[in-house]
C-alpha cells in the first residue's frame, strides 16, 4: 500500500520539478535573447542619458524598474534550484549584479566599451552554461 503512494509522490514531485525547470529555462532564454541584447543595443546605439538631468533620471527609473524586478526574480528562482544548475551560488549573484550594472551603463554610457563587453560576456557565459546544460538533456 505504501509503495504505490511513494511512487505517486515521487512521480508528482519529479513532474513538478520538471515544470519548474522548464519555466526557469524559458525565463533564462528570454532574458538572454531580449534583455541582454536590448542592453547591448542601448549601450551601442541608444541615447546617452544625463545623470544630473532630473527628467532623464525619471525616464531611466521608470524604464529600468521592471528590468530590475525581472533580474531579482531570476536570481530568486536560480537560488531556489541551484542544486540542479551547473553554476555556483556566487555565479548567480554575480550575474544578477552584472545585469544591474549593465542596465545603468546602457543608459548613461559612463563606462568604456571594453568594460561593458566584459560584463556582457560574463552574463552571457553564465546564461549559456545554464541553457547548454538543459539543451543537452
């Protein structure tokens, strides 16, 4: 009697974990293909905002607030399933931090291109580690 309950529980749990992982992978893919590329485009082609101009600051704040929420959500989800991911907890935190820094640099253009590209490649590397792990499965 207990055997079928255990199997049912483990099957249900495995199914739930699989769904969570699929959602996380889709979210990571979306961040890589949309957010990361948008930040790169804003930095290379976008308008340079003035930090000291209140109107510019208000625009940046309004546009970037949802981006910071997305990044926070990604970090929370990644930390919750870190044991299933091919990256360490500090890499998750660093990826979040680098994305937040990239958001600000993409608006204000206050860092050299080389530094921005280092941040970009670091985030891209960690996203690819996660995505490649699950594309192989």
